[in-house]
C-alpha cells in the first residue's frame, strides 16, 4: 500500500512539474515574441525636418541638424553653418527601415554592457513635419562573424529592450560638429568649364578650352594631365575648418573658374597664415567656411604652375 501511494504521488508530482515547466516555457516564449520587434523603426525620411544628436564625441553636447526649405544647417552652441547634405541623407537612410537582428537585452540590466545608458550611449531624436518624434539611444559596436558585417546596439529611449541592428551606426552617429558641416571647397561639372585663371605673386596665366582641347597661351596642354587636374578640382573638399577667421592681407594665390551653365564664376583664394596653418583657404562656393592648408593640402593640389599642364616643362 505504501509503495502504491508513493508511486501514485510521484507520478502526480512529475505531471504537475511537467505542466509547470511547459507553462513557463510557453510564457517565456510569448514574452520574448511580444518583446522582440523585427522592425526596430521605420521613418519617412522625406518628412524629417530636424535631428538632435548628443554624441559622446562632443561630451553629450547637442548638435542640431535642421532643414530650412531644401537646405540643411547644423548648429552647436549658437554657431549655425551649412550642413553636409550627403552626410545627413546617409544618416537618415540608416533609419528609413531599420530591421532588428536580435533582441540583445530585455531590460536595464543589459544597458551598461551594451553601452546604451544615458551617459554611455549617443542619443538621437528625429522629428518629422507630421509631428512624429523618434527618440533612440545608440550603444556599442560589435562584429557579426557569420555575415562579416558590423552590428550596432540600440534602444528606444522610453523602452528597456536593446536590439542588435546591422551596420556601423555606432560609429557614424557618434561624431563631432565638424563631421556634419559642408566640407565642399569646389564642386561642379568640369565639362561646363571654359577657362581657369591662375594668379600668383610672380605670374598669372589662363587655362582655356578651345573645342575639345585645353590650351595655355594658344599651346595645347597635355590632355591626360589636364583632365586629371580638372577631375580633382571638380570635387575638392576639406574638413580642416578654421573658425572666427577674418581675412587681413590680400590673397597670395587665387583661381577663377568661368564656364557655361554656372550661375557665377567660381573663385578660390589662399591667404597667408602662420607657420602652423600655412595658408587659410576660401571658396565662393562655400562662403561661410575657411580651411587650413595644414589640414587639407589644397594649395599644392589646386594652385598648379603653368608647366604642370604640359608633358615637359616649357623652356
């Protein structure tokens, strides 16, 4: 009798225990399913008109990207300048349809390790013209060995779960003020250019387009050298910003580009500076910015001597 009771009790206990395990498993499964979002965020980027970023690279200070008509501007501590539109479009493309790879953490206990705390992460707020706000915190960077691609960890600012998403968002968003500024020095379609006039302290000359060829003083230049130079000038940039600069002495070097289908001649100048900066450079196409030659090497690439356009130095 005693053995029968023990056996019966044991069977009942095992059944009850199995039921508890099953229920707990189903509960955890449903909880995980309800927590996980396959689509972390979806934003209509065409409606975005303002972005606020608080990067660790700036000690959490606010960087404001705002759209004024069709033009983007970037502002920090009351300094507002033209923004790099391509950089902003690249950032927004990351959030257009952001898919989650996995649920990296379910609650606050994972925040520190994944660097998505308020102090360790980079917060970003995206605003749209239809009054939507997307508030997120981007954390540390990881690497997916299987796909050989980058992984970034991110959470919604008002939620606890942390997600892993594809890409290098952790790096691209944690950038300083200058990263978002308009870095263009000269840009344009070189095929529309008809003449480039170089003015130096001891000389000046004009590179002139005649038909399909370029000439200096009526003499055809080396086509390969000239095309290489024009292609380089047509997309010249610098991140060596110099703020609070006021031009003093006249420019040492200057270049004026004329052409068809351009609203006005393009001018570029190099002003004398100290031994550290070497020269301060300015372009009519980015009038709000000045650049340091020490950080850009524009002078050596832009202000070429006459002989550099010929196969051999002219005698």
